[in-house]
C-alpha cells in the first residue's frame, strides 16, 4: 500500500529527472521513484478522469463550427467546481496501487 504523507515521484524519464541536481534532491529527500511506461492511460488523470467525464457530456453533442466547440469547452470547464479537478488528481494514488497490483497490465 502507498503510505500517506510519503512522496512517491512518478518518473517518466523526462530529461529534467535525469539532471544531476534533480537526482541529488530526490536522493536527499529519500523520495521513492515509481517508474512506468512513457505513456500509461491507467495513470494519466486526463484519460481516466477528465476525458471520461467530458466524453459522457459530449455523447449527444453535435457541433457545426470550431467556435461552437470552443464555446462548449469553455462552458464545460467553467461549470466544474474546483473539487472536480482535485478529485481527479487525488485518485492517482489509487490508480498507482491498481497498476502495481495488476503487475503492469492495463486494466
């Protein structure tokens, strides 16, 4: 289980993570690094939370112009309370545990 209050860095091999200063900081704070594939839809909040919710709202929509799409998106984002986005990010630790339990298999 992932312990609350402990920093686990989701490492995606971005060059900044390999910089000497970053490596030293990670080591100094004893942060754990959770490695995963460069792209994992099971761990991307935009995929498992944001786009899923947006997809439900878009199900019956038909757009005739780019401006209509843009307005719909602006209105949709404005309609969401701050808690909506907070919940999506905070579900990440549960997703990590599911990924670990599935031994790297998509679920």
